[in-house]
């Protein structure tokens, strides 16, 4: 397995490294610590800095700092994971672009990044590094939070929300959960969201209240039935874990984020196609919004193959 871990010298990256170092990885796992040096040529043009020597010195100084930081982090991770191959690399340019290109070129199967949960919609619209990487990366990704119970070792994440909407990528997320190793104390909430039922039956509701209520009840019952089937299958595969199912009403991302706060979730697992992440870029996909706005860790699973959950 190839795991790409983009880092800098921040506490958010440290939380990601702690999470990586506390896990049991498969045999022949390779971990690449990756850091990006700013493109000082472009920065000089933007800031109208005419002194090329000064820009070159700044770049060289940052290069030295990044290389020393990577060496220090590699040494620490090798001590924690002696059976895993740990290496490092430096990129130059825009962080998100370089991370995505490196993931493609190196053949990464998983990206693990530290990040803080953004509640600022303007920052989200402009695009954080995390948001851009989630949107463009070809592989599964984990976003590790520093705050709100994040930075824990994987086996210490007590409460996990698993998102399900009946699609192939949500079944891939169920597959990932079912075939991962969990401690007995970890609890799971399988969640399905009926997206804005009122919007869909609003006109009917005005003239036929009884019929609207019947349709709503039928939709909720059907969703709960499908969810209950998957809950039972997960319980068969994970007999030592508590697993419940929730059907919510409303807008998917907002409903899941609210539940995560109420449930005191440590991790949200959500599936996503690469194409799905580009839909409605002004608003963002459900997976992208959850990964950027959640205050707990997020696992984005790519649907590369058919799931056993049908």
C-alpha cells in the first residue's frame, strides 16, 4: 500500500503524523512524507519584488528548513513504524497542485492530511488546500483534525458515522468499514439523508396534505428499511461493535455535520466518485463539504470497484 502524507511544520500535520504512526499497516506499506516549497518566482512577481537574489535566498532558506523538517519527521515515524518503508520528497509550486500531481505520479492509494475544520464560507469558496486536493485526487483520502477529539490513534476514535445514499461509492464506504479492523469499544452510526422531502412535495402538500404525508411516510419507511438491511449485514461482519441506523431529513451535508456534533463523532466515513467531487463547484459536493467543514476526522473512500453491499 502506498500512503502519501503531505506535511508542513504545523500542529495539524503533527496530528496527521501521530495518527499514521499509531496504526498497524499492511505488509510492504510505503509512506511518503511530502512537503512543498513556495514558488518564489511567482511570488516575487505578485509582490513586485525586484530583488532576485533576495527571492533566491528566501527559497534556499525554506528548502533547507523543509529538508531538515522532513528528515526529523521521517526519523520519528521510522521509530514508530520500523516495519514500514518511510521516505520523503520535496515539491515546488502550489501545494494542492503538487500534492495531486505527486499522488498521480507515485501511484498513491491513500492521502492523509492534517487540517482544521473551516466554518468560514468565504475561505471555502476561495478554496483551501484540503478542498482542492479532495476535489482532484485520484485516490481515497483522510482528513485528520487537531481539534474536537481528532489526532487520536485510529483505534481510539470511539464514534464513527458512515454515510449511505444507495450509490456505488457509499457501498464502497460500507465495504471499507466492514473490512477494516476495529476495537470492540468503537460505535457506528449508519446514516442516510432524505434530501429536502418538503421541497419535492411542497406543491402537493398545499392542496393534498394527507397525500403528501403518506408519500413522506413511505419515503422514510423505504429509506429506513434499506438502511436496516445494511445495519444487520454490518452487525454480522462486526459482531463486537455497536451499530445503529439513522434516517435524517434535510440537506445531506448540513444534516450529517449536525449529527456529527450531536453524536460527538470522531470520524465520518463517506464515499465519493472522482467525478462526483466536481459537481456544482460553486457549492461543492457533499463529500467535499463534509471534509472541509467537519470538526472531526473524515475518510473519503473512492468507488474503484464494485461493493459487496447491494
